[in-house]
């Protein structure tokens, strides 16, 4: 039987890279296409895009979101990109937060390849790393949501910054000082956590790759360019509000329990067999045996620096570790005979085909689940009714039955779509509550638990009726912790308690929503 001609390793790597970009783009756009609306969050950011346009692209002092005078202190690059895109394409802000995050999350795939190539110095290894990055659920999860309007550009510019910084340390090109500074400044202008991770990673890479006085000076110069590029934002915030909002935002991220995600290695979020995680563990062992600590340490650092969002930046070195585990450990161990360095053997080819098919299936299933974490039409319709049929200064007590505030689409989108004040919507409070933010979030839990476990009397124990004008009840809880509930939860006991109370009158009801006005 005639054997097929061997495939050159470089050609196979280019094919894997092309598939990574193409399939990775599909995986990032598919959830929002399935959902028909922005994934999960983004309501506050949609309002901030509108605020920016209404203020003629000059940074406002406050955002109009939820009528709370929240300082317009959030890094604004995503809002500028969204406002420009809305002008060019004629899209409203809800559509912008639906599509723009997936676009920048897709751009992060080739940016990751650039970084992997700088670190691994091998096109084939970099291509395989990119494949795992493109199809790792955690590398895309929070970046394709509506809130990815800021997170995705932050990830994209962070990857570019670190790649150029590595090249600067190795090649000493002065032009890279300016380029790294520009990319770093744009990362700072995109997302607070991207700024932290970029800064910490750059220091770590200097310690691991250089430790020379010349590169330390180069790093300082990069920092100067970063400060200049980002100055229009932080100078405006300090001028309008002082440093208090920036300090408040910096005090809300830490979460020590996230370290357990590192210990148990569950942060890849793979829905079935955790192939990437297992390969990553093999890659870690391989690097440690060789006393090459850069990638294992880099993966661990975010869990101690920024617990809440650590899995996102940790996915970057993990994808490279998974590639090394596969290419340098698994494949050589299972081949019947050593293959030529320049060619890909039939064994390697078959394993790659299996991994490609399996991870496409696995990640697409994750995307289908993620698409469920969205605002459903009954709630959107009810919110638009509120905008058209209630006074502008109305105060709403919004009840959804979940304490997963970061995955409560109804709670976040209510002020954005209705234009009315929601008492227990927490988005934006990180810029005013500071270190008390987490305690404030926990204070909202008993109110939501009344909907799930009790009646109107429970609600009266936690909230004075004089504090609100309307109660908005989302009757069906479809999603919890950003995943679909099976079966969905309903709250008939509380709904009947509200309907029978003489102090309220029903003003709106569908199968999904009940709105009652306090008499």
C-alpha cells in the first residue's frame, strides 16, 4: 500500500495556527449569536458608551447608570471603541457590548501566538500553544461577555505588551520601548486588572529573563511611556474626583479562596474531560524536572496577586505548558520509533486530529451553556415597559432569586434598559465602596433569598417599604453562576404573597415578570 507523504512540521504548525484563529473566532462569536443578546453583563458599560457619546467624546464626570452619581472612573478605552463603532456601523450600545468583546477576544488569538513565539522560540510549539489558548474555555469565558467590552481589549493589549517587552529584553531595540509603552498604556486604559497583570508579569519576566541594569532602565522608560499614554484618563479622574475612586477600585479584587482553583487545577472550565489541564500538569512536571521555572511560576502568580480574576491571565502560560506537555512528553513517549525532526509522524497527526475534533466539540458545548447566561425576552420587554410607563424618579426593588451577582443579567441590565433606579444593583459600587464592596454585595443576599425561600414578610424585615416605589419580580430563574439551571426555578409562593398584599397593586404581569406598585 502506498504511504502518504510526510507532512513538514512547519507546515503542520501553520495549519494548526490557521485552525486556531478560525475555530477560535467561531467559538468566541457563537455564544452571543445563540443568545440573541449580550452574554451576561455589560449593562453599565452600554450606558457609559451612551454617556460618552452624549458628552461629545469628552469624559463625563459621572455616569448616568442607576442614578447614583457613580464616578466615570473606569478605564475608558473600551467605551471610546464602542462609541466609535456605534457611529461607524449605526449600532446601539446594547449591540456594541454584544459584538465588540468577541471581536477583541478573537484578536487576542494571534496576539497570543506572538507572545508564545517570543517565549518558546519555536513556531511549532507556539502554534500548538495557540491552539490550546483558542479552545480553552477559561481563555474566552469572561472576555466574550458584555463586560468584555473592557476586558477583551485589556487582554489583547496585555499580550502585545508582554511580547514586545520580551523582545526588548533580548534584542535591545529602542523602538520597542515606545511600542511596549503604547501597548501597555492601552492596556491600562482598557481594564484595571489588565493593568495589574501586565505590570506584575513585566516585572516577573525581567527577573526571569534579564535582571540587568540596562533592561531595568528600559523598563522604567516603558513605564514613562505608559504613564504618558494613559494620562488623559487618570489625570481626568484625579482632576474631577481625586484619587479616592482609583483607590476604591483597587481595593475590590482580592479573593483568597481563588488559590484553591490553583491547588485543585479546575480553572480551565473544560466541561468534559479536562484535557488541557492534564496536559498542562504534565508540562509543569516537565519544566520543573528541567529546572525551568518561568512558565509554572508565571501561571501561579495571578492567584496570589489578583484572586478574583486570576484564571484569565493564568490561562496564558497554562496553554504553553499544555503544548510542551503534549509535544515534548506525550508524543515522544507513544511513538513506535523516533520521527524525523522536520516531519510530523502519522502517530502525531492522528493524535492532533483527535484533539482538534474533541476540543472543538467540548468548547462548542461550553459555548452553548454560556449562551444561556443572558437577558431573556420577557425581562427585556418588561424593562422597556418600565421605561415608557413609570416616572423617571421611580425606585425599584428588583428580585431575581439569585445571589450570584456577577451572573445576574436582570439586576445589571435593569437600570440600563429601564432608565430607573434599582436599589440592590451592585455594578459601579466598586468605585464608591472600596474595601467595603464585598461586604456590600453580601448585604444584598438576604433580600434575594426572600424571593426563593419566603414571602413578603421576609422582605419587610430587610427593606423598608418607604425605600422603593415598585417591586419587580423575575418569576423564573433560568441561570445561576453563569450556567443554565435544570430544572428552572420559579417562586409561586412569593408571587402570590405579593399579589395578595393590600399595600401593593399589580401594574404589569406576564408569564416571566410581575411588577407591583406600592400604594
